[in-house]
C-alpha cells in the first residue's frame, strides 16, 4: 500500500522551488509501472486528514503486505500516525521528496521513522521508486526466511 499525506495532492503547483514540478499523478503512474515490473499490486491512497490516514492503515491489517508512506507534515507531529503504523506491525518504508535534514529544524525529527524499516529522502519522485524497491526486497527476503 502507498500512502501520501497532506498537501501532496498539490505537488506540481505547491512550492515548486522546493518540491519541483512533478505531480502526484505522475508519481503514482511511475509507481504503478515499477509495481508491474516487480510484479506486485499497489493500493494508493492520499489524504489531508490524519484520521483518514490512520483508518486506512487500520484497514491494511490482513489486507496489505507492507506500507510505503510519505507522511508529509504529519511526519513531524503525529504520534497517532506513528502508533497506527506500530499497531498494524506491517513492514514500513518512509519516503520524502526532500532531504528533511537539510531543511528547517522542525523537519529534522521524524516521529514515524523509528517504526519504519528504513527511510529514503532527498531524491524527489525517485525517493518513492527507491522506497518501493526497498519494500519489495524486504518483503521477499522475509518470505524466503519464513520458507527456510
Ligand atoms: C515532505 C517533507 C515534509 O517536511 C513536508 O511537510 C511535506 C513533504 C517531503 O516529501 O519532502 O509535506 O514529506
């Protein structure tokens, strides 16, 4: 499952000097192309609402195998989102378009990263593509370990 947090629906017109010109539709199209190549299915969801993201994470229980998430501003504020990710206990990869550690100090802390397997940031739309590859590799290596 791919989750996009608040304001990411405005990519393309939102602060292009920071986020570039890429739209969320383009990112989703690139993710779907990569998913085809990797032979995985994607459920993609964007919301500007913390509760809606949490509800979608709860619905993933028993339905999805892993979560690729850009929590956007909730990265830095939402204990509830972090708790939801921890509660469902699915493998999580966190991504950001920008390198949050080179930006304002309030972006330097991610509340969600400690419950993720890993974090990829700073590569624009490619952060999502590296993130999907990382998540699929992680899931496949876990599958292999279970079979052994
Ligand atoms: C972001 C970084 C966050 O700090 C910011 O609030 C966003 C986007 C990124 O992808 O670079 O909305 O998650």
